[in-house]
């Protein structure tokens, strides 16, 4: 007992952490190891990285990974640019808070209802096709064509602009405003001011928005899945479709392997982002 | 008029248009909720029948006659949801008994854990915190596997607990609140500790009142998430009558319309209320997540 006591911190602060830590152990850390174990075994015997090899060679998996990466590569920057521009427009407006509330509202709409809106627009018998038909054009099967990807991106941007916008706007509040005065007195040009003050102080926020946008790009799958179904057009068959189908087939090996790969990819991304941000911020200040 | 004023007006116009566009789905749902159930079904059905054949059709289907304004404004959709059809109450009640424990649980666990992280003097705590952040970043699909394994092992598979418990211990709240505590004046805590206040006193009387923005942000985001739970419910809940409203609405979207607009509006209402209550503090609470 006395040896144990030596390792425990002197005060009882650790008690505060205990509930959360136990919960994390039971619901995240321990099952993550079980999942890792599943991904390294097959039928009870240890197969090292065979499952990984099989999954990585799986044609459907590759399609899903490529599509997911393309979706992220297109939607995340687009979302960030629009949010940044809106934040710049909002800055200095008296009604800033009011507009922020409006832009945040789409976050709390139930997915099913939003999906109904998009469906009414883009379905085979949707409103857009109705207008095309009325004007003598051929109808377009939006969901079954390559239009599915732009539509998925549109749905993502509609839902996530508000969140990124709030982060940008609050990040902007933390810039010491005196610096703008000083730079202006020193005769710096607008671009110089942007590069030396705005860009430097907005760096942590920008990385945060980037990270959050990537997380949210995985979250939008709920809407995409409801809108486009289980087996959508090839261009929008995402990693989550792949995983959902494995889940339905109760294929623990492939499922665990995919989850492990996805987790490692996200961790790697987070580490790269964090180091990059540190380095960039340090090089300026 | 001065150039400055013109720029301001141009800005205001651009932002207003952008806001109006981003709110189109909300307008669509809320305005259509004042449509009669019959009108909604005739407008949004694919089936050709005596009522829809006068609209736009081809030989296979009727094209949706989408509209932001109903032909006749009526509360009949709301009457169906609130007075006539008890299934809506059932689903909303399911949502309540799922979402409320999810949010309250996080509120019980996250702030004290964040405080523990902030005050604990242990060289391993930062490694643990990094693990928390990693877990927070993982997409739901990657976490469903671990949650499924635990639910099986604990025998809570098929019950609400399988959805509630992982949410309660979600690391996001811990992260959010700790980031705000970092900006907090440490001297105050030291002074109170020296005066003989124990950790619990310091937490409840000094720290807790000062982390309101982060807590508010947590309430709003956790509630929005819990209120909109779909995937976990589909995976863990077997019985149809136990599904939350969010799942019901998403199934309606694929099938027949009924009173979906009124039901959606009713269902959106609590989330919007929580959001409006929290919006003043929320931006501040989120703002701290960017600081290291």
C-alpha cells in the first residue's frame, strides 16, 4: 500500500480524472485494442499483417479510399475559403452576432429533414428535373450520375459553413488590434499587414478549422448515406459505405482492419498538422 | 453617400444573401409545415393519381412540385403530430430519454476531468491528454467498432445504454473545457488552495463559475449531436418502436411524406431553443479551442 501511495500524486486531484478515465478505458481504449487484435488475427490464429494486405488490395476498399480522399480534398478547402471570406465580410459589422446565429442554425436541423429538402430538389422526379422538363430539356439522373459528388459537397458545405465561420470569427477576436495600428503607422501595405499580422495570428485557428472540417467531412456521411443510399454512384462510394456494408455482413476482420487503418491515418494527419502549425507559427514570431 | 457607407451596404447585402441561401432548407421545412398533410403528399409524391396527373408527369412518375409556401395555410400538420397520431410522441419521447442522459452525463464527467487534467502534476498526463484528442478526432464509423465490442461484452447491446454511455465519456467536452481553463488565472487557484480550500471547494466556487462559455458550447453541441443520433441507433437498437425521432424522420425522407414538415419543425424546436439560449456564450467557448 505504501509503495502504491508513492506513485499516486500527493493531493486528491486524480480523483477528478477518474470517472472520465475509466469510461475512456471501457468504451475507447480497451475495445480499440480488441479491435486491433481482430485486425491481426484470422479465425483465432495470428496472421500479422495479412488482413491489412488483403484489405489494402481490396478493389472496393481502394475505390472507397480514393473517393473519400477526393471528397475531402475538394470539400474541405472550399468550405474553409467560403467561411474565411464570410468571416472577413462579417468583421466590423454591427450585426455580426445576429448573422453568426443564422449561419449556425443549419447545425441543429435533423438530418432526415435536411435530406428531404435535397431529395425534393435532386431526385429523379425532383423539382429541378420538373423545371428542366417544363422547359423542354431532358431530365438528369442527378444521384446516379457524376453529379452525385458535387451534390455531396454542396450538402457538406450547407451544413458546415456555420461551424467554421464561428471558429474564424472568434479566432479573429484574439488578434491584438494594436498591431494593425502599428503596422499602418509604419507604412505597411494591406498585403504586408495581412501576411505579418492576420496570417500569423490566424494560423492556429486555420489549422483548427482544417482539422474540424476533416472530422465533419466524415460526419456528413449520415446525410450522404440517407440521400444516396447504400450502393450509390461509384464516385461517392465512401469509406463509410464500405464500413457500413462490412458491419451489415458482420465481417469483424475487415471492419477492424479498416477502423485501425482509418484511425492511424487520422492520427498521422493530426500529428503532421500540429507540427506544421508549430513550425509555421514559430518561424513568424 | 460616402464610399465607406457604400462598402458597408455591399457587405451587408452579400452576407444577407449568403445567410438566406444557407437557411433555405430551414425555410423549406418550416414554411411547408403549414401545409395540409394532403397537399404535402400530393406535391411530393412520385405516384400518378387523379390529383397529381394534372401536374407535371411523364409516363412513369409525377414530378415534385416543390414550394416554399403552401396553397392553403393550415395547422393540420401540427394537429396530426401533436394531437392525433401518438407515434410521434413515442419517437420524440425516445429522443428525449436518449439525449438528456447523454448531455447530462457529459456535464457530470467532462468539467471535473478537465479540471483534473489542468491541476494534476504528473508527467504522463499530457500523453493521456493526447490520447483523448486522438480519440476525439476519430470518425464515428471507426468508433462504432470499439463501442460494439464493449456493448457486447457488457451485455448492453440493444439497449439505450449502448448509445448513452459512450457519449457520456466522449473526450470532446474534456478537451473543450480544458482549453478554456488554460486561459484561467492560476494565481487565484493557488491563493485559494493556500487559504485552506480543498480541491472540491476550489473547483466548485472558483473554477466552475468561470468556465461557463465552454460549458455552454458543450451543452449546445452535445445536445445537437444527441438529438440527431442516427447511425448508433440503427446499429444498437433492434425494435422499431424504440427508435428516436431522428431515425424516424430519416426513414420518412425515403418513404411517404405525411406530416414530416410539422414533425421536423416540432422536433427542431428544442434544439433551436438550446442553441438560442447558448449562442451568446458559445462563440467564446469555442474560441478557446484554437489556443494552445
